[in-house]
């Protein structure tokens, strides 16, 4: 009798264990498909709505755009969601979120009956290798470039990096500058960052552009490129971008945590003017060098002629054979000599010159 009772208890324990394991597996499966429970990836959050939306284009699906947001689930370590009667003011702060027993055992969070996780359209500008190519070698060898990445997901990353380019930023000079930044942001107000505007990062890029131009318009292009103060001026531009973080939080729900300057370069016209200036400078330097060389040659020639006059001409000027010497010099230089000698014969002045006149 006791043996039968023991067997019954053992069987009951086994069946109970199998039931619990099966129930746990069922809950995990429902969590994986976001039905009743949900499994939220690390560093992301999801919006719980009263009706599921099947696509992110709210002009389609017969006008079905999903229900209103009722809750928010997240898997962000070190953050707690502080709620407010106005969901647009829900805010992430430092802290540890209270979790249920099922989260500790199975890693799932309660979504609810007749509730769904909202499908969101997420667009962000990246800089790097776009990926998605069929040839991995070609992807590795491809050059980094700017591209727009758009995805549809139920899970939204709390923090992300965005590539921001400010083209033709006005300066105090004639020419403009092109700036490239990597801006890291956090969705400090999650609903505001998702629901307030369709593309918050496009609005953030416009805000960054205004902040940059406010700084660059006060200085010359050279103040950011080649002067000793260029590093200081670049830091001032980064500081100006960081200063708009409060405005970005209020308008877009995004907090700017870090800004990295990738590059700053002048527009093409500025480069062309520098090349023209350098070319003109080289040509002027060459012309000056040629003129100085011609001057030196002329001075040397004059010096030689002066030396000849001093050492030769002046010594033989009163010599009776002076005419003969000058004729010989002329013959040496020209291979022909014309002599005017009235009352005399040519043989009395010159030696035998068969080629002379």
C-alpha cells in the first residue's frame, strides 16, 4: 500500500513537473510571437497597443492603423520607466525596473489579452558599408558611404548613432564648408520620439545644421581649416551641437549624448581658388627667379667688358698698333673686317688677311 502511494506521489510530481515545463515552454513560445507575453531584446523597448497594425504605412490596410498605446515594455539595463498621466511625458531614468516572477524564470513580459506590440517604421542615416550584398568580398572592399536605412520592427533601440551632414555651411568669408558628424542619441522620452513626428532624425539633422551655421557664419573658412585656432573652433562647433540637446528632448524626445566630428572640408570653389593661388605664386616665383638670373648674367657680362676695357683697351689705346689690335678682335668676332684708312695701304695696317675687305 505504501509502495503504491509512493509511486502515485512520484507520478504526480513527474506529471506536475512536465505540466509546468510544458506551460513554461508554451509561455516562451507565445512570448516569441508576442502573443499575451513578449520577449523584449536587450537595449530595446516596445509599445503595447489595443489593436495590431499589419504594416507601417498608415494610409493602407483599409484605414486600420493600430490601436492606441496602452503600455510600454523594455529590456534596457539600468533604466526604469517613469510614467505620467500624459504618455508623451513617459521618461527613462537611471534605476532598476521591477520585474515579475515570470520574467525572472522565463524572460517574458506580460503584454495582455487582446493586446499587441506596435509595428514601427524606423529610418536612420548611416555612414559605412551598407551591407546586404551577395558577394562578401565586394562588400569588404566597398568604400564607406552615406546611406538611408529603413526597417519595420516592433522593437526600437533606446540608443543609436546617426550620420549628419551639413553641406555648404555659410561662413564670414566667400566660401562655405561641408561638415560631417556622428551623433549618438538616446530616446529619453520614448513615445515622443516615436509618435510625435514621422522621422525624428530628419528633424534632428535640421536642428544640427542650424547650430553649426550659427557658429560658422562668424568666422572665415581658414579659421576651421588651417589656423592655429582651428582645433578650438571645431570644439566650439561640437559644443554648439551638444547645446541643442534640451531642445531635441522637448521637441523630439531625443537626448544627444555624444557628437564626433568626422570631417570638415571646403567647397570645391575654395579648393579651386587655392590651386589657382598656388599656381600663380609658383609662376611669379619662377618669373622672379628668371629675372634675377638675367640680371646676374647681365652684371657678369658688364663686369667682363669693364675688365677688358681696363686691362686691354686702356693699355693699348695710345699704342701705335691699337688699330691693328681692334681689327684683329673684329675679325675674331665677325670673320670680316672693314677698315677706313685714307692715305695708306691696307698692308701697312693689317697683316695679310685673305678673307678681309
